[in-house]
């Protein structure tokens, strides 16, 4: 947590971390992790590292976590923090997360921690068979609904997980997703 917000670290609501970003409230992080149905051997992609809180939680539930942050100074500070705290199964990448991480695909689970109006196709392309993708989607002012996409035998199923508030997903790889 930023020094000036440490006394609020255990409150269950999002807090600002600078650069127009927030750290998600603990309930939201836990809800997304539960929706991913992680058992331990998975390789996970997280889009939106922020300060590394979500990546740290995911690293305790999965074999390997690749986390992408588009804002260079946030990525570097999260990378250093996670290393210092001993989270050795997390790799933080500084890049546009809307393209995913094709060189490391496929992923058993993908968690997107920022809301989008449409689904970047790269995420579905990089999802393993049996994999789950949790992402907030929606068009303002209605807000975002968290969705879980599951790939099974070449088919995609979609589950509506309810309304949440997220900062906007940024990046050049945003494209529309039909039938949502």
C-alpha cells in the first residue's frame, strides 16, 4: 500500500494507488480467484498487476503466474515488491495486456483486473482447453458485469457473475465480442 494509505489496508473497498489506478477490494480479488476455480497446478495470466496484490494471492493458488502491467513504474515497483516478499512463481511483464502473452500461452486461467466494453480476442486465443477467463465487461453508464468464460472441447460458455466496479482496461488490443 502507499504509505499514506497503510492504515486503510484492511478495509474492504478499492483504494487509489496513483496513476488513475486502484487496488481492488479484498472481496473482489477473492471472488475472482474463486471464479477461476484454481486447484494448484495451473498457469495463470493476470492482466493489470497494479501493486501486485492480486498476483500475490494468485501465486498462492497456482503453480505459475504471469502478470502484465501497462504502466511501467507500477510494473517495476510490483516486480521488486513481489521479489522482496518471496513470491518466486510470479513474473511481472511491462506491456499492453490487451494482447495477452502469446509466448507463454496457453493459460489455464486468465484474470483481468480492469473493465472493458468488449473482450480482447487474444484472451480466448490464449486460453487452454478447460481454462477459465474472468473479466469485467460492460458499457457505461450501466457499469461492468464480471463474466467467466470457459473453454471446453472448442466451445466457449459464458457465466454472468454479477456487477462490479473496475478501472477501465487500457490497450490497443480491444475488439468487440459478439453475442455477449
